[in-house]
C-alpha cells in the first residue's frame, strides 16, 4: 500500500509535467519509487512503450485513482 501511495504522488508530478501518456506517467512514478536502474522501472517503461489504446485507458483510470487517494490523504 505504501508503494501505491508513493507512486500516486509521483504520478501527480508527472501529470503536471510533460509525460506523453497515462502509462508513461505511471512508469515515471514507478521508476521514481523503485529507482531508475531497477528491473521494475525497466519493465514499466517497456510496458508503457507497448501500451495499446485499451492499456492507456486503464492507465488513465489508475492515475485518477491515485490522484483521489492523494487528495484523501
């Protein structure tokens, strides 16, 4: 749960910045939490580059959830 909250905070930073897609935003948050050189980060970035339009919609929903958790926190 703590990882989710950290990821949520990072998504907000990326969304406010210049991430090109919701999946990219999730990848950036995950990389910030796990470390840029971690296997998790590499997997997140690879997944974001191959995201379908359905995946992007799912990432958008996930980002909204994270933003809501941040606001409630």
